[in-house]
């Protein structure tokens, strides 16, 4: 290629030397440093107002400049008073009352000095406080010589805490015992009602006539198109509240049939009460379990256990096992046939296909007809689950150190509540649920699988056969704890489970009106027995 002529060539670009660029950068950096130093110089910044800073710190606090001073006499006196108060407590614990009195007197003297200074609004002087500070210092030195130091204080407080914990434990045990006794009592008014009703039943022939007229509709008792409820109880008034609250809140009370089962003692009184009173057209059948010929020791494990001398001693002789078993588990009511009759519902009502079981300590405040159309998905028991995190799961009720329990049941399985249960009796009979119950009762003869009660064997018996229901159907806790008012308002069945039953003096006052509104206190028999 030919080279261009000189006049057509591109002019050569002149380059600055590297020294030039180094010099320029150095000057720029120097200028930046000078500017920064000027901005940070004391003369260029606004002076910080120390007084303003102190005001900000002490704003809203009862602190003065004199107290902030390292030579403050007021602060020294306050520190002495705080330490002396601690030594007063320890001196009293050590029964050194004279020394405690001397310390208290000196504390008062120092407090008077501080009060006078605050009133006149002038700081304490060393001259006027010298005597008080010296006298207090002598007492504090004496306290240290008496071994009233921090380590001694800690040891004494630990011993005191242990003593208090033992006292609390003893008081808690006594409270539990007395609470259990109070829960088991029969109020005089309730006993009076039973006696008067029994008398009325035997002397008033018209009652039997009324009852016979009511039982003309005996076909209703076996009609599976109706809504059947069962209650097993020896408490007349509680059973009456269950029936009355169900009737008053039912959309079709004439479709409701109640099957009440009681014992021989209360049978006449129960029959008389439900003959004397009508409940919105609800049909009520009363039976006594002594009439069930199949209920005998050869068939029922609980009755067989009652013939065992060891079981009798455990529950009825008052033998103490050293406090290993809480008193609530030694309650003979757990061996009551009325308590265990819930496991024999198909035998009690052989003609029925579906039953809603209710405890006698519930109040119904919604229509329960919807329970009879629920699909249990092939399960036997419809119940509300009660587990929250680790509470009320199987391991809370059963002994998982026993291999039989450990190998058959998930310890984290969710517990559920007795008290409002829908039972499909057709599936019950197919699954031989009563036989399952018998198996576990016989295995627990020595009470090593669970302590006595009906919920633990219920959890075993209906394991894998329980359909969870919506929690609004059954709200628990009104007999022992605080319950969310929203749950109570939305609940269909409210359960007073726990010791504080609404008919007892120990009942929780704020929940008693829920139960009381279904009791007719104007009834002549109620007034005669002083119910109020």
C-alpha cells in the first residue's frame, strides 16, 4: 500500500507524561484532606450544650445535679439505706431482732435527713450528714462481721424458698382433697328433693296414672326416626336441666326422646319428677340398671373387680399408698355402674340404631337435631377432640412404660371428650366395641395401664373408631377453668366438667347463671327444699 502524502496524514496525538497525572491526583487528594480538616475543626462545629445533654438524660427522672456528683452525700445515704434494708430482712430471718431494730432505726434517721433536704430544696452537706453516714457504716460493718454477706443471704433465701415450696405443696394437696370431698357431697337441698319425690311416688297413685298415660306413646321409645338421647345419672336436678335445656332449644321437641337410667335408690324420685313435669312435649323414659339381668359379674369386668378384696381396700378402706396416687383417682365413683354403663349402650337400648350420649353436668343451648344427620364415615363414636399441642393426647392418660400400651397406641394420638357423643350402634355391634372394652378392663386389673376412670378405657376402646366433630358441638371446662366467652356463645353443649359443678357451693359463680336458667326455682318442691 502506498503511503499518503504528508499533507493528508492524521496529525500525531500528543500524550501527557505519567508524571503529570500523578501530580494532578496528589493535588486533588491534598485539597480534599484540607477541606475535611476544616469541617472537623472545633471552631467549625456548633458547641455541644452539656447542660442540654444532662437535661435529656434526666428528663422525667427524679435526679438532681447533686445526686450525679461523684461526691454526692445524698447518693451515699441512699446506697447505705438500700443495703441496710437487705440486712434487716436477714437479721429477722436469723432471729436477731435487736440488730434488726437498730438497723431500722438508723434507716429512719437517714430517711429523715433526706426528706428534710428535699423539703428545703438544698443539698445535704457533709457536716449535717456525717454522723448518720458514720453510724450507718458502723452497723453495716457489724452486719458483715455477723456473716450477713451475699453468699449467706443466697443460702438463707434458698432455704426459705424450699420451705415455702413445701408449704405450697402441702396446701395444694389439702386443697385437692377438700375440693374432691366438696365435689362428692350431696347438697342438703338435693337430698331433700330426692326424699320428698320418693315419698310422693309411693303415696300419690295419680303419678303412676300420669306416667302410664305418658308411656302410651311407648312406640316412640323404639322409633329410630326420632332423636334419641341417653343420660346415666343419680342426680335428679342435673338430669332435669339436661332434658329441659334440650327441650327448650329444640326446633322439634316432640321428636326428642330421652332415655334416663338411674339406680334403685333414685328410681322412684326420678320417675316422680318426670311424671310431675312436662318438657315441651319431650318423651322421657326412666329405667334402673338393677333391672338389667345381663349386668352381672360374669359379664362385666368392673363388677368382677368389685368382688376383689384388693380393689375394695384400695377404694373403700381409706388405705394410704404414701401419696403416690392422687385422691381424684381413688374416688369410688369411678367404679360406679352408672359411670361405666356408657360402654353397654347397645345392650341397654337393643332396638336403637343411633344415640346421642350426654353427661348429666351439661347444658344444651342449641338445637341438636343436626347430630343425627352427621356422617361418621363408618366410625362408631363421634366426639370433639381435645388435644392442643401436647395437652390431652394419649400419653397424658395412659402408662406408656407398659409394653402393651406402647405397642398398640400412638402416644401423640389426639384425645377426645366424653360428655356429648354420637354413637352409631349398628357399627358398634359390628365392631364388637363392648368386647374391646372388656379386653382392656381385664388387662388393667392391677391398674398398671391407667388409673381408674372412664376416659382412658374409652380412648383405648374407640381407638381408630372415632370421628372428630366440630368443636362448637361440645365446649368443655366450665367446671374448673376460664373459658373463652366466644366459645361459650357459639357452643351447642356446654360441659361443667371438673369439681366445680353448678349445683354445688364451689361452682364457678360466673357460669352458674347458664345452668340456673333451666331450673324452675318457683316449683313448690324446690321451695320446700330451700333451693335458691
